C-alpha cells in the first residue's frame, strides 16, 4: 500500500523520504500482532527474550488470561478494568522481561533525551504521574508510569503541556494520528529530543475496518502527520539536516474472508477461554486466539503433540507449531518439519517446503523464538490466507483486514530510512529487531546483550 500510494503521488512526505533515502522490505516478528511487534521494536528482540507472546495469552503464574484489546467485546469478556491495566500499564512494567532492555532505557542511561508518543512498550527511566485525578480509595496502579523523559500516552500521561487536542475523538477521521502530529510538531519546534518514537496507529485501525486496499486515505493522513514534523523543522531539507529518520510498519495486513473458532478443535476437552468470572480449575487446556494466530496451553498432562494433532484439518489453520525433544516442529496437513539452531544455521529434518522463505520470510527464526517465549502456549497456530480466528468476544474482521500469521502478507514490512550520513547500517534482510540496535549504533552506544544486534557500527 505504501508503494501504491507513492506511485499515485498521494504521499508527499513519505515520497520525499523515499527519494532522499533508502527503501527496503523487512520482516516483523511472530505472532505478527501489535503488542508483540511493538515490543520487538522497543527491545530489539523476539518474544523469547522480551516475553510478550500474543495479543491475548494465558498468565500461568496468575492463572488468568491477559487480553490487551483484541476488540471491545473481548475486553469486556476478559474484564474491562483488568484488560485496561494489562494494556496500559502491566505490559510495559510487568510483562516485558526486565532482562530485555528497551531502547529508551539504553539511550537514557547514556544521558540522551528520549521521547515516545502513544507507543505501548514505553518503559524508561522517568516517573510520570497520571494527568487525570485519581479517585480516593481506588486501586491506584495507574497513578504513575515509567517512561522516557518526553512521554505522551493518549492524554493519560503527558510529560509537557503542549496544547494537543484529545487523542481519542474520532478514530475513523484519524484523531490519534492528529494528536501525535500536534505533539511531534511541538517537540521538533523546540528540538526537544535526541531520539523519538512517533507512533501512528490509525491506518491499522482503518485497514481492519475496510481492508488494506481500502484504507489509502488513512495512510494519507499518516503521511500528513509525518509532514508536520518536517514543517516544524523548516522543511524537508532542514529536517534531514537535523535528524536521521526510519519510517516503518510494525506488521503487514491481509484481507479476511472467513472466520474460524479455534476452541472447537478441543471440544472433547475441558477448555478455559479466560472469560471474566470463570476459573481454570479442572480445565484440560487454555485456548487463546485473536486476529490470525492463536495458542493452546496444556493444563493437564497432554503432550504438545496431542494438542497439535487435534488441529489437523481444522478450518482456517495453516501451520501448527510445537516443541518436542528440544526441536521445533511445524505441522501442516499431517506433514512435518523439525528444526533446531545449529552453528549459526538450522538443523532440518522433514519437508523443508513447509517453511519456505518466500511464503514464510525468516520463518525459522521467528517460529523458534515464538515457541521459546516463556509465556507462549505449548502449541502456536498460524492462520491460512483469508482466515481469521474469532476472539474472546466473538468478534472478527471479516470484510476488513487482519494480521498475526507467519505468512508473508502479514509479516513483510516497508522500511524507509533517510538522513544517515554514511548510509543506513542495516543488514540486507532487516527485521524489526534491528531497529533498536540501529538507533543505539547511530548514537555510538553499544547494544546490550539482550538485543539481536545485527547492525554494523556507524560510529
């Protein structure tokens, strides 16, 4: 869609960056859903390191389902108050592993001024009080959050008074992106940061509603928000004289035509789905699903293979992944491929076409890392093209777009980079996990051991 908009000359700001810089295709993480992808961008790591496994997942220690916001109906089904806490606060402060340093923490530890606008994996070194009053006697988990020095999160936490309007006014008209543009303009005018994450989610929202090919107007609005940053600096040339910039998507999105209900594959077992007021006691399996991927957690003594085989022939299922004998197993239509890391590559046995690179870019690394996430289910399911898994609130995006699978359409992202003096020091096959190390390298900061640093030094 970016290329389509550029060809039609409908994206002037991105067109200028495209002409002035470098444009490549990259790959996101897996599952390719927003909380996992944004956390991988912030930490420079896949889920095996940062610990966020999906948009909805089973918290083994707390014996409950975490629902970050698959839909309003799913949030209500899981418990609105709890889901709000999970998505606004707990994800960044509790669910992201303390062993996974964020780009904000790494740069601020070196004395650099960092900022974030509406970015969910925001953990930094500065305490920010909630902008709204906290009622007396209420649970005060949301009273303060720890983010970068310049921190703006949907009007809830705002480090500076900018005069920006309410973020959540009219999502179809792009109010969240407009809020970000106002704050971004305020920051650029004051040269108020060394490093900024400027997150524009309204195109994704529009694409979910009408499908990727029908949402170009929303992409135009995102382009206009980027143009606001350039104008605040005095124009594109002045902007690129002052800043290096990387623009990317966190995941792809593909059209949804049919819906599947993942728990139905386990109908002969006692299934816990995580609805508010229910308890996993006595359940055999927890099934969590949203968008185009899902997971199954064994609560009893069922081997992962037994759970995986129950999905043979299930509607909407493309790949089923599980671990067995210290290897990952990919299963499709009763055919299997086994693999494990081996001397910088992969040891394979079985049908290698089950995970071919054209269909599943960087599939081995992403599948292995997803299965190795400590909060993932024993079985992970990737949806077939055109299918989506119904969420906890029985909602879906049929007629619109979705993402989450290992397939290329959900997983391939555009990366536009400009303003780097010596070219962009990214590998030839960039991943979202390369972006945080790129930022650190740009400032001459060594990437921590937790980051997947494939970026060559630009110092």
